[in-house]
């Protein structure tokens, strides 16, 4: 299935002469409680998928890009792509579908409960937890997902927020009353120099590589689709930016030890373009937690963000 887990991202297939407003109550439970869990989506992956994802987020640590390394591991944010999988069918009168160029990531949270195996099959279940209006004729859909291993153990919990900027054109979503929960929160960075600063070049073909992990939204490859979406040029996948931030912070705070990763939460503040330098600045906030933001030439692209980790390496990682 597509990375949207059933949300229609096809620009070519999109045909709608009308634009009914959102009706969140049809996608949620009574009184705005979370909607029903969908049937589990079965997703199989192998070593090649793991390696391709790591290369797609700019990883260079051999533990993530070389299968022969004695400590070869799945990069912790690998399952971020599974948000929206296993989501029940959403009726078009509840949340009209938007084409790919008008759908972008708004916020993402990934919590690691136990590491994923190097290859295998996982089950993903999702449910809608909130639908909220946003300015300029847009909407925000928040979805909770859980990833289970083959033994049925919960490995990862995800919160995915999709920013829907229109249906047939930018800003054409009618005003509506929001309903349900929101995991969006205001997180400010301290007014002092950062404790950690890291930078990484976003290669001019980074989106070309990342899309091979399964996110084929034309917004990230086709200039015409980018223009339809309101951008002068193609933009990097939000989840690729997400992975770059995680990669830099894991290296700076955990010496690249994936067993120390716990949780990351971000809001995508503005797009990242290719062939630019992404800078992450982080401030310690207690034990095993930093708040951070990312910018490109001073323009904030990731905000309201936190990264949580273990201060101590796992016993096996010390050997």
C-alpha cells in the first residue's frame, strides 16, 4: 500500500467537482473520542529496505549502512513511514481526500518501546484521534498508530499529523468545527546558547533517494507538482528531514547507539529544499531529554521538537 496508508495522494487520479466541508464527527467516536482501530496492515521488510532508508536520511555510520557490521541495526526512525497504515476507511464526506501536492506532514512523534528486528513482518493498526481546522482553508488530521512485531509485542507508537492544504486547489476547504484530541503542543527553546549544534548537507538528489523507501508523493520529484502545491521547486520529504534530525542527534547525544534512542517529536515549520545545509541546535532539559530546532540559513524548518534518550549505553553496547 502507499505510504499514506490509504489516504489518496494521487494527483492524476484526483477528480472532484465539489468541495464538501470536513465533518470530523463521522471519523471519530462519540463526543470526539478516538475513532475505531483499523484492521492490522501487514508490512514485510528486509535488509535492503533497512539499508535504503538509512542512506535516504543521510546516515553514514556503518552500524546502519553496512549489513556486515557486528552491530548492524535498524535505524530507530525507520518505522516512521508506517503512520496512517492500518487506518479504517475514511468516508469522503467525513474527510475529503487531498492530492499529494496539497498534503504535507505537519507533526510527527515516534516512541521506541523495543527495537525492530533486522528483517521480518510487522502489523500496524491506526485510528483517527483528532480533526482540526487550520488557517487559509486547510485542515489537520491526527492519527495514532502502533507497530507490532511477529510475536504481537508492541514495538513502536506513532502520532502522525497531516496538513491538508486543500482538495482541488490550495485553500479550498470550507470552515469547519474541529473535534477530538490534539498532540500538538508549544515547545520553546531556552534563551541561551545551545548545548549541541550539528549540521548536514542535504544533497541535491536526497529526495530522489529517500522516495525509494516508498513515499512517491510527486511534490518531492516533479517540478510541476511542486508548483501546483504552491512551491517554486521540489521540496524534501518532511520525513526525510525528520530522519536527518534524528540521525544527527543520535550521533551527538548517543554516540550513534540506537539502543539509547527513546522518543522524538517534531513540528515541520517550513520546507527544506535540496542542496542546502540543515542545522540542528539542541538544549538539554533534564536527564535524557533535549528540546531542539532545525534551520536552513537561519530559517526555522523544524520547531516545537524534543528528543529523548538514555544517558547510559545498554550493557551489550558496552562490550
